[in-house]
């Protein structure tokens, strides 16, 4: 079953194979396996790149950004 992930802290996303890592300002990593994600809800500042967006699209993961 896929999960929804909520991001409230500012940080960045880094990709390694089929896993994304959310890295916060204190360099703490949280792994986000792409095959287990249904939606990502972002409520803070997030650095991302087009590779991240492309991978989300390939795996039908919806990205919701709020400010």
C-alpha cells in the first residue's frame, strides 16, 4: 500500500537509485522509497531538480506544493 508523505521543514531532495532522500537543514536524511509513495505534500521550502520531477511522473506520484 502506498503512503502520503508530508514535508513541513525546509530542505532538499536527493536521488539515489529508486530512493529519494529528504535532507533537512541539519543534514538529517529521511529515505522516501519511490515505489511506496502515492502523494507528497510540501508545506515548506524544498530544493528539487527536474530529475526528481521526472521520476515522480514516471511512478505516478503527485506533488502538492503549498505556501
